[in-house]
């Protein structure tokens, strides 16, 4: 078992078109680092300086990690993580 | 050339939403397939502002899940400009992450609402024809 990660369409160029990838369990931040090893460049699109970017929402199963423990949130095998860029503008 | 296909009825629903939340900006998602809009989702602008919008992340997550389950794509994103013309602002361009979706803007500064659609890819804005 592993962790399933849902990749949003704008980042699928970096995952060879895959909308779902697998990675190892750990904290949100270690998951982002692992993803970046598998798919170079994806890390900086999601986070900056060890923090998730303001306009990126990350969900552990159905819960926003901002309502859990943010970057420290623990992700277990079998969990599903979704990376969802915000929709915003002026 | 690509076009965005949407019925007059759905366009009217978008305008109704934009007028209802005036003077704040309205925002929403247009779900469909192959550039044809089938369904409109009104979303909450959590910034409640007349010059910016930020879609409620929880609602956005739920809608994206529903679209996926129904086999629909996020064909377009719409929002209103209560006090500006129907062209993307600098903020619209810099925050346009979904570069495979169309961005529809409804301007309310004219006598009747003006609706235009755009693609925004890597900072490049291109107007797209709306076909009803
Ligand atoms: Zn705008």
C-alpha cells in the first residue's frame, strides 16, 4: 500500500499526463519532497520555503490540511491526498 | 479556432448570479465536455469584495469531485467585474492556474452585461468566441 495523490490538470504536464500518482507515507512536506524526486519541478509549484503556497489547497482525504496540522499533517498508507490550485482573481 | 459553446439560458443564469451578489464579484464553475458547457455551479466568493474573488476552497473541492464522478470537465470559470470592463485584470492573469479552462468575465458597467471569454496561458491572454 502507498499514498494516492491526485494531481490537478495544470500540473499533469509534470507527471506525464497522470492524474493520479503514488508515493510514500509521511508528513505533507515529506510527501511534497518525495513527489519532487519522482517528478522534478512539481515541488516548487506546490510549496515554497517549506510552506504550501497560499494559492494551493491540499486535502487529506476530504479534509483541508489547514484545518489539520498543515505541513506537519501525517499521511498514512491508504490515504488519498488531493492537490487543488485555488480559483481566484480580481 | 476554438470556441466556447454555452446556451443562452445558462448565460442568463450566470448574469442573474452576478447581479445578485453585486456590488461584490460573483464566481462560479462551468462544467461540460469538449468546450460545451452543460452545467453551472454558483460558488461563494469568500473575499466578498468588488475588486477580487477567491472561490470557497471547500465548495471547489466538492464540485471538482462531483464533476469527476459525472465524467465532466471544468470547461470554464466565470467571475464578474462589477466596476470594470470584461477583460482579465493583472490579478486574473497571474492567478490563472487552470490554463486548460476558459475564463469567462461578466462586466456590469455597461447598460446590458457584457460577457467575454478568454484563454490565459503563461501570462498570454487570448479572447475566445462564445457560441450560443
Ligand atoms: Zn477579474
